[in-house]
């Protein structure tokens, strides 16, 4: 059975609030308190603190956060680091990633498909760029360090993001950090942490019961001649901060243990359901295809080669494929009266076929004084009109074939037929060029949605 990670995101728009200290040390405490629990950490910031804390010298890297964000599977990139914590090496080349992360749930999908388990901690930049937003939306728990009023004021932007997306804000929790317990106040707000909690509660923000004190001992762990960063667990055991991190870790583990399905698990289920629906929709579209080429009448199962055009009526009642040659010959005859035995046919056909292969051909018959006139149009891929020709449909209403437009009349009768020998009023037929080597690809979700968007633009044009 596949397991999915429990995601903790550490975020604050304010720098210097102890965000990375919280992220790195929380990872170490989690692993120490539960040795069999996989713990992974990575950072979107470019200060390389995660690497300095966990790197084991001499081990080749498998990649960085940059490769992760470019689509490489996280489980392949994770390095086993010191203290038993897995980490993905940092990168200072993330400026080209923002374009890839246009949507807010891209990272959620990556983590749902990452192959990771246990707890994953994400350390973010001190801003709300698209990567930070992705990390926030993917999280089961978001810890927001605050140390003063400016950092508390910045919290409103994170809460506003969740309101905009309609995401439950119960995952958000403030945690007072770098609290100087020597500072005391008169009145009910006795100290720094009490004051911050009171202001947070007044604004509707939830605070953790725990907090992290300001400690010269802890601050010294980041500054030493050899440039290493030492963890609180091993080098600050006698401090209040050690006890506070133990309390925070126990709170996180309780939350982890009481979460039956993590967000990454729920997202994976949603993706599976969505893919299942796409498959059902694709099969339904596939089953709804006409079994013949409407121009030559041959069974497509027996003559599958050269299916270079897909057609669909505006009401989506009829759809299918046409052979390249059939459609090109039909256009030559119906529009210009050119057939195989005419002298200009070969050259004209090549031009007509090339244009049809780059545009959407539209057939809109109009009932005019008990007769029909065809508006034939071609649109480019942006839905802009590129060509228009009016074609009289002599004898069509009477069911007569005139020899010149027989194949056109057959196509329209088969696709747009209505009651009592008339065509469906207001309906039109669109013919799209497709890859003859894989014509069914046009029915895949993304490609078919593009077809529908284009036809919607054409429909708007026809109404104007």
C-alpha cells in the first residue's frame, strides 16, 4: 500500500524570526523522538543552512531542489544526512522556476507522487512568491514564527491567501519565537509571548501553546570558526529552548498520528478520481465516433490510414474522422468545381489541402427561401476568420444530387440531418486537422478541451 507524506511548511514574510532554525531543528527532534519515522527536509531559500546542517562530506549529490521543482521525483533526490534526517540539497538557481509554477497546487501534485513517506518539512523564503504559496497549500500543518508586531502583521497575507482559495485555515498556527523572557510588562500582558498571543487571538489567529525563547547559547550554534551549524538537541540540552522544542515536537507527532489521511493522500485520491473521469470521458467520446468516413462511406476500421481530419457538430451530436484525400477532394469539388479529370485539379488540390491542414473548416448551412445556402469559413487556431465563401446548395432541399457537390451534400446530410428532411436549425459542422498517425489523440482531455475552447470562440464570432 502506498504511503503519503505529512507536510509541514514553515513560513513567514518577515526575515529574522527563526524560521530556518525552527525547520532544521524540528526535523532533528522528530527523528530523535521517533527513529522509525522518515523525516525529510528541503528549502526554497538560498542560504544553504539545510545543507550545512545535514550534509555528510564526501557523498555525491543526486540533484537539488531545482531538479525537484523541474519534475524529478523527490524520492530519487533525497540524500541521507546527519542525525538520520533526509534532505534535498538547496539551489540558488530557482529564478527560472516561477514560470513553471503558475498554479498553486503544482507542488501538492509532486509530493503526492513523490514516493516519500513520514514527515516532510519545507522551509520557505521570507515572501509569498508562487513557490511559497505552493508550499502553503500542500501543507498539513503551517507553522508561522512571530517575534514582534511587524511579523504578526505580516500573517494577514497568509490567512488572506487561504481565504481566497477557500482552504481550511485550521492548518495554520502561529508560534512565538525568539521571545526574550527578560522583557516584562505592567498589567495583564505580562511578557512578550502573552502580548503576541493576545493580539493574535484578537485577529482570529491560532497560536500554539508552545513558544521558543531567545537564547544566546542557541544563537552561538550558528556561528563558529569551522562554519558548521550545530543542533539544539546535541549542543544546547541544558537550555529552555531544548525543552520547548521537545514540546513542539510532541505536539507535531500527535497531529501526525491523528491525521487519518494527509493532504498529499487526499490530493492523490482526487487525482486518481480525476484521471478516472478523464478516462471515462475519453472512452465515451471514442464510442460516440461514427464508424464510417461520411464522404466516401468506407468503414474506418477497414481503412484507418489517412484519417487526417476530425469533425464535430456544434451541438456535439455527431463526431468522427474523415480521410485526408476524401476531405481535400470534396473541398476542391464543392468550392471550386474541380475534379480529378480537370487540368487545374492537381495544383489547386495541393494548395487547398495545405490550407485545410492549418485551419478549422466550418460548414454553416442557412435555409433561404425554401432552399439552402452554405457559408463555408476557415478559422485559424486563435479563432479568427481567415477565409469565407458562400456556396449555393442547388437541389439540396429537394434531395437532388447535382454531381458537383454530391460529397458535400452527403457530409451535411449525415452530420446535420434533422426532422422531415431538413437540417438542424442553427447547427454547424467544424472540421479540425489532426495527426493521421494518432488521430484519437484529439479526444484526450487536454486536446479535446482545446478543441472545445476553439469552437466556443468560433461560436462567439458567428453570433456577432
